[in-house]
């Protein structure tokens, strides 16, 4: 049988076909996501725009769009792309071409991540939909600000955003170590708030 696991920097051995919550560590997720570039690296700037930075923005947008939603769902928003720490970030057209195989791997990893941090394995449909709405707004901002899309093209593909929801939001390009630290710190703050 071929190897289907990856050794993480924490020393954990993550089975990609049958991941378990015990093999999930936030440090591995934060490290991996901080080094995975969105848009296949096809962005302006001196640093790639990482999935970790994107996840921080999605959680911020989600909180703004859903005031008082609750800490556990903010945590879910922060972790929405967590499987990409081992799967990488694929643009939507590639995910569609790969099909169900990719979605099954993603679902298994998501379930393991969620269970590891006290969330339901499968998020409730309204929460998943609300996170997707925040994710789409983030992609819209990224498309225009760093990925070379015109405003018209971004509006056509991602929808025209509510200007009020975009106020004060900006794409940040930073070194991976800085983003990794902020992602880990935000995760710890949310976990701490959950346990209070």
C-alpha cells in the first residue's frame, strides 16, 4: 500500500485518507497555511498572500456580517480553510475539475480539525453558508486589490459587495512568520474565550 500520510513539523503523522483529531495541531495548521499562497501565487506584492492571512480576514468579515454570532462560529470561520495546510490551495476551477475526490479529502480533514477544537464535525448549514458569504467577500477584495482583476470583472465573478461591509478592510501582505504568529494567537484567543 502506498504511503498516505505526511509527517508534520510537530512530529505528528497525519493520515490524509483517515485523519484523526489527535494528529491535528494548531501549530502545524498555522505554519502550513502561512506558507500556502492563494491565487497560486499570482498576486502583486513582495510577499505571497497566504491562506492564513486570508483566514484571518474571513473571520473578521464573518464577525462583522454576523454580530453576536458566538465565539465557536468565529473559530469555525478562522478554520474554514484549515485542510489546505496539507492539501494546498487550489483555485475553484481546479477543484471543480478534480471533483468528488478532492471534496471527500477536504471533508475528512475538516471533520478532524473541527473535532480537535471542539466544533461539530459537520458545521450547521446556516453557519457554513454565512462563512461562505464572508469567504466570497474576501475573495472579491483579493481579486481587485492584489490579483489583477478589474472592478467590473471582480463584480461579475464574485458579486458586487455592499460598500458598508468593505469599509476599512484591506488586504495585507506580510512575512509568513508574522502571519503564522497572528493566526496562532487568534486561534488561542478564540479557544480561551470559549473556555471562559
